[in-house]
C-alpha cells in the first residue's frame, strides 16, 4: 500500500511535468513527449519482472 501511494504521487508529478513540457512551443516544434504507465501487481514477482 505504501508503494501504491508513492507510485500514484510520482505518476501525478510526472504527468504534470510532461504536460508542462508539451505546452512549450519551442519543444513542440521539434518533438512531442509521450509516455505510458502500467501499474503491476507487486505481489506477483513474474508480472513485475515482465513489465
């Protein structure tokens, strides 16, 4: 549960930062930043390793 809350907070901060970067016209002229986040079951070591 501790890791879940930390991961959600990190994800929110990361999304905000990427959103800010994507609003910068100088950056948008050359590239657009995209990303994906997948939450895995921390109790399943096989899934954690695969991801």
